[in-house]
């Protein structure tokens, strides 16, 4: 299937490794031109995709990164708000600042990136934005601040789809389950806690393996593509029917 991504211009936050880089590489394979951003200059330089250094928690840096990507690419058609993470622990191990920072890193950065991209999209007649949320945003799981921020991203996508639809801009969320890749957190669990990892894989994944980067990236490409023009405001789950968001239970 030709996804119609040939010649499209895309910007991906948190794109120097993991899910962000996999999506960027998949878009390139489909014929799109891509610029990614990240905080780590060395990792960004080594990732193999043109990049710009930016801390997405700083609205000024993020805004400049979006504009720089559009300048390099001659415009902007697609945006992937992938950067995310959490600060602090659970409710009792975290502070109000941890919660504010976690929200800013996830939903806050996604909103600002899309806001900055809108004028660039409109110059091309429209665009598509994809917010990378998480299974944790709709299935209760640790950490609480992260789970709430990811739930906000899912609702943000639905709300912005309504708000920006008249401008011919689609917005969706994509919620991956636990993704295993070398250098990632689940690879660490596999190597350092093999019994826990094996139990999690066996009990929570009907097909017997975690989600792969390719499964997430391929879905992202489709949702961003013109072939998915009827999809907006959706939360697309790529979790392999995963039962719980984490191998660590904090509920019965």
C-alpha cells in the first residue's frame, strides 16, 4: 500500500532514539523528509537523521526547533510529539514540582509543538499531528503523575482534532504498550530480572512477546498518512492486547 508520504516534511520530538527514532526512520523509508530533536547532542548527531538540539520543556527552545525544522525542510506537513517521561515516584514519593514537570514534558510539550506547527501546516494546506501517549494513559498503572499526563495527551488529541479540524489539521494519539528494544528499559528488565520479565511476557501478552518498535512505527506512519484521512481525534492503541501497563503490580 502506498501511504502517500513521499515528499512530506516531518518533525519528531524525542527522535534521537527509541520510539521517536523508529518513527523517523520509518517515515524516511516511506519517502518523507524528517528532522528530529533531542537534548543529547552526541546521540542526536549519531542517530542518522538530521536533527536539532532542543529541550522540549523549554517552550522557546521547542518553538525554535519546530521553526528550524520547517526552514530546513521547506515547510511542514507532519509532527510527532514523542518526547515524554516522568519525574519523581508515585504520589507519596513525588512533589508538586515533579507533577508539574511531568505534565510539562508530556502534554505540555505536545500542545506547544502543535501550536507552533499550525502556521507551517496552514501554508501547506493542512497537516497531521500525532501525540505518542501510552497504554498507561487509559489503563491504570504506575507512576501516577505519568499516567495522568498520558491520559491528558489522549484527551488533548481528541480536543485539538475538534479545534484544528476546520484548518484541515488532523490530530491523533498513539498509545504503545510495553515496547522492547535494545537500550530500552524493558531490555534492561529482560537482562537483569529475567524471571520477572518472563512472567510478565507470559501472563500479559497473548502472543507471548512485547510490542516491537516496527509495530509502533508502522502504525504511526499509517495514521499520519493521507490514507488515514478519516482518522482524527482517535487514540490508536498498539499494545498487543497487553493486560497491565507494568510488570510491577500496585493493585490486586
